[in-house]
């Protein structure tokens, strides 16, 4: 699920509970421009600041299986446009 206003892609997201993982782009923080956030009940429980998209996708891949090549293409088209 993609939220264009917040520049966020959600994974394993349970909308009513506000739980799952979010990949967020933050242009203001150049050293950690990508953030993987684990949320529970709409509260960020864990935050991994990542230097680039590949690092962020690697963090997500540690929690559940994703095709990094496909996700890189899909996410970069959304978050960087």
C-alpha cells in the first residue's frame, strides 16, 4: 500500500490495527534518507535509518521474504517521483 502524501510504502499492514512495516523516504536526512519502521497500534516501535534503498530493502527482507529487484523498481518509481 502506498501513501503519496507521506511518501510511505506499507508492508504486511493491518489498517485497523495500524500495525506492520513502513518504508519511508526522507529527503531532509541525507545520511538516512530511507527509514524502515515497524509499527504497532499506529506507534513506531522500531526505526532503521538506511543510507539507500538497497539497505532499506535488505532490512525488510530480514523480516519477511521480498524480491529485492522487483521491490527496488516498484518503490523507486513511487518514492522518488
